[in-house]
C-alpha cells in the first residue's frame, strides 16, 4: 500500500472514524514512509512466485525490443 499526501489524510480520517486507536498504532509502525510491506512479505513473494511457476503464469513483462533483423536498411540505391 502507498499513501500520498491527500490519500494519507483521507485514510487517517477513515481510520479515526471506523477504527479508533488504530491510527496511532499505524503511525508508530510505519511513520512517514511512503509505502509499507506486509509483515511476511518474503513468504508471500515466494508463495506467489511458486504458484505462478506451477501454473505457467509469467511474472515478467514481455520485451517488445526484439531484434527483427541484423540488416541495416538504407534509403540509398
């Protein structure tokens, strides 16, 4: 999760409204960091990668910079 200025203000107001006392815990744990990871982020990454590999799901963006040809084109005849 990431929070920018106005997002953070809204998020904090909703925490105060819906979950009194949670905001203080949140601020103690994450301070003014822009983003935060889950407590078990490495375990979750491993599970995600293993599951994707098991089902043949790519986790990388395709490269659109494949070389089509080694021949240099020319406008000259």
